[in-house]
C-alpha cells in the first residue's frame, strides 16, 4: 500500500517565535491536483512555564550541553502531552513537528529544537521534523516553507493574492491567479509580533498588546520609526528570511533606551513599533508584489486590530482580509502547513519551492523519525 493511496490523518505541531503556545492542527489529507487538506480540529495549548523559561534563556544566554539536551527532549515531551490531550496517537498516520526555532542562519543552518526521535517513541507514530535544513544545505534560505500550502489552499483563479502570515516574524507569498507552483514567490518581510510583544513586556509587564489598544492610544515617534526603517533587512532583495537573530528583545531594549525616555508616553513606543511592523509588510508587498489585488492575513497578528487597520490603510486600495474569510482559520494555518509538509515528505514529494527559497533544486524535506515498531504506513 502506498502512502497516497488513501486518506491520511496527520497532526501538525507548530511553536513559533512568539512563544505563545503549542498549536496543533489535526488534518485529513487526500491525494489530488491539488491535494485536499481538511482541518478536523485546531487547538492552542499553553507551553509549560519551565520549558518557555528555558527556551527564552537559550535565545539569549549560553547553555551547557546538558541543558541543551534536556531542553531538546523536554520539548518533545511537551509536544507529546499536548497532542495526547486532543487526539489518540493510534488514530494518526504521521506527525509534522516544526520544533522551536533557536537559531536560523543560512547558509550555515537552521536549528529547530525538539527531539523528533523522542517524540516518535513517546507517541509511537512516525514524526517528520527538521524540514528547513535540507533547503539550507541546497543553498536556500530554509524559509518560507508555507508557499506550497498557500498554493494549494489560497490561490484564486482570477485575483493576484498576497498571503501574509504574522507570527513572531512575518512572511508573504505571492500567488498570481491560477499560477503554477514555479511561478510562486515568497519571503520574510521582517518582524511580526516579536518586537511589539517585547516592547509590551518591557514597558507594561504584559506579554502582548491585546487588540492593539496600547498602540491605538499612542502616537508614532517619527525619529524612531525612521531609524527602524533603516534596518538593512528592509532593502535586502528576496529570496530572504530572518528571525530572532536579527529582531529580538535586545533590538527592542536598545530602541527603548534611545527613544523611550520619561517625557514620551510608553504607548507611543508601542504605536511606533506597530507602525513599523505594518509598514515593513506593506513595503515588501508594494515593492515586490505590486500586482497583488487581495491581501489575506493569518497568524496571531490578525488579533491586533490596530495592526490590521494600519495594514489596510498602507495597502489601499487593495483589500485586506483574514484567511478565515476564505476558509482557512488564521490561527491554524501554520500548523496545518506543517501537517501538509509532513504528508508530502511521507509521500516522497518535495516540500520546498526553489523560486522562493533560492535552493538549487526541489527536495523532499526533513527527516522521518520512526516509532519503535518501525511501521511507517498503518493498515
């Protein structure tokens, strides 16, 4: 029996740079042209506090080999516990695990922590993981990897669509009407929620700007905004990707030191960082995807209504909507994508798009960690 001969049930596990939880999408996937991807359920579960604390430490401080090993395995345990709370592992054909990005540095590599072999042993299900490294070793950026999914579920027969995901970082996929996959382009645009969240933590002791209320109450600091716009990533041509190695708490701390002095309301800093985030996304769309008519947005950023309003203002007359409006829950999209990419790896099909990442060829992505009994295809 081949992997694609019947409908497969695949779980996608996503933990992004925002560190805001463990996203799990349970998907039914069938072969076709394009493949049919049906979301059965989506859940976001809290990260265990001790694991989040250690991830944050790993992002900024040196760690011993023992600490790295324990974090790698404990992430797998956290993923296993989360998945078991929403599904019986024996009902799954595979799991796609993104892992927790600790460092992303093409062309050297890309590291997503979370031990796939441990997860496969804990769940007794094949686990597909480490999907970015293959593309990086072929000269690519290892990101974005969502374009194949966008092409399968968001392409429009008549409109040129720009599919934006605003997680910790933000990326965009260009989908010309009825485009072939080789006509699709995509790239990271810079920070998504990461700097906004960092500023909220530093200035208000809160993890995020709920609904964008702080930014809405503030006024943009022009000098700060112009300084942020001058970041070299903004003028770097695609293909390109970025992460916390470029935009992080240290970045935000320095901006607060320079511009957040006592005479300036803290809300103004939040307003400025939010404006920069909206500008950076709009700048990349107007510069590199000028023909886009519709902008569909997913990820945690959709809940920041001020950010969404600023995107609409900066991108007018284009229409800006959430992916929910076209049938893909905004919070679930990345976890669904990882289920789909795992399905493709299990089927022996490529998961990258060289026109997007800059890789030298299409490639089957990642590694398959086998369960203890070695079974890959369940009867």
